[in-house]
C-alpha cells in the first residue's frame, strides 16, 4: 500500500500527499533534501542510480524526471515504482512548462492531488479485480 508521495524540485518538496493521517517523516524538507543528495552523489560520484531505499518494511522509491524527483513510500516496491513513474509523468505533463518560472508557492501544485488520488485508486481497483479473478479461477479448478 502506498503511504506517501512527494514531488521534489531542487531538493525541496513542492507537493506532498499522505494516504492516511500518520506522517512518516517529521521533517519532509530535510528528508527530501537528504534523498535528493543521495541521488546526486550516486549519479555524479559513483555513476550509479538509486532506485529504492529500504527502511524496515518501508520501500522508498525515487524516480528522476528532468527537473523533478518523484518519491513514493509504501510497503510494496513494485507498486511504488509504478506509481512513481505514472505520478512523475502526469505531474510533468500538467506542470512541466511552468516549473522554470515557478515562484516558490507550493499551492500552485495542489490541484495535482486529485490526479494522484485517481492514479492510486485506479491501481487499487485493478488489484482488487485481479485478486477476485484469481480467486475465481482457483476455486473453479
């Protein structure tokens, strides 16, 4: 299950979404800066990419898109990877042309929340349908 989604630009979270009221990180700005720095160090110093960081049962997936980083946090790495890809693409489709002239007001991206919620819900619906189909197949055999 996805717990949080962040969009980060220049090490600063410009959009954050939580699926429940429990906040995973006390200081998202500090955490986003640290994760962004880890990506940059891996890329510039080691010529590698950071894709997933595992902390306990949490999977923190990082996906770079041009000038932004999408961070998805959840307990299922594959689900988090898919959502990171889709959320980043959708965000850039909507806001990509305005990012260079962005004035620093994160409220400018608040309308993305409904798009993200739709992406998350669609994934949950598909998963439930697939599980039901598999149960039907297994009970029939």
